[in-house]
């Protein structure tokens, strides 16, 4: 399975990305984690991006694309798929990752979009800040990250919707519930991926499910 995870900060990309990776036995490629690892090891790349991360700004497309290209190549060498978390974050990255993946015959089969509203996201991120001390989890930087998401990341969702590979899930529910809906939707998508070309598929929108059953 080859999956892109597109979601605002605080929607649960990391947690749900790990769940998907375990379920489908694919590597979890999380660009934020990979960048923070460079910062922690004080590599030249880490030192060059630290300031961007602290301010909640996007790192340059070239840097993240190089990292992701290497990870997707490694996944291909192992004969595995991937769940890519945190990329693409703008239209340039979306086009570039598509080209890279196409040359490797590793294009994404599903784009999973986690939907949540800003107030809930800020609440979650501030709660996490109290526990984890991530350098970008201050209220000001959180607002900046959300603004960047709305401005440059969210518009790419439409592009995937038109390609028929989008699955949208309501992330305003408990972690367990979101996880179950994701796995159910992806399992439902699995036979379609093999049999129906992207262009002939319909996106799946489960965002009404949470409300239908009462969010918790
Ligand atoms: P969040 O989605 O909660 O902001 P991430 O761990 O996905 O957390 O990303 C943290 C930071 O890493 C981002 O604010 C940005 O600075 C950088 N980053 C991660 N992925 C990308 C990307 N694809 N392009 C540019 N910058 C990125």
C-alpha cells in the first residue's frame, strides 16, 4: 500500500501514520520526524533547518524532497509501499513527489485527509506542548503553522480529490475511532486499487460519520 497523509498540525498524523504503517507493514516516512532527528544530531542539514522548524515555517522544497526521495527509493528496494506523513505540503511538492514516485513506479494509491477545526487543533497542540516541549508548540508558532496549512497545504487536497484517490476522515473523534475509520476505509479501498484505475475512481468522504454517530 502506498499512502500520502495530508492533515493540519495536531490532527494526529503521527499517531495514525504509525497505526497505518503497522497495519499494512509499510515504512512510516514522517518528514517532521526526519528533520527533527537531523536537528537533534546537529548534522549540517539539521543546523540549516533548525530556525525554520522553530518558527513553524516550511523548510525548502529541495531539502525535504531529497530526504523523501531517498526514503521512497529505500522502500522500493525492499519491495514495500509507504505511508508518507508531512509531504506534500504545497503544490510544488505535490507535483515533485508525483514525478519522483512515477520514475520509481511508486506513485501514491491513496491520499488520506484528516479533517479537524482550528480551535480543536490549537487545544491539542497546546496540551501536547505541556508534555513534550517541542520547540514549535508555542501558541504563536502553532497559529503560524495552521495558517501555512490553510494557505498552501489544504489547496492540494482538491487536486487529489479530482484524481479519485482521496479518502477524508473526521479527525475530531477519539484516537481509536479515527484509527478504526481509517483502517476500514483503506481496507475498502484496497481491492479498488488493484482493479480500478485512479481516473475511474470516486473519492471516499467519511467526514459525516463522526457526526452521524456522535463525536467521541
Ligand atoms: P506539524 O504537522 O504538526 O507541524 P510535522 O512534524 O509534520 O508537524 O512538521 C514539523 C515542521 O517540519 C514543519 O513546521 C516544517 O517546518 C517542517 N516540515 C515537515 N515536513 C515538511 C515539508 N514537506 N516541507 C517543508 N517543511 C516541512
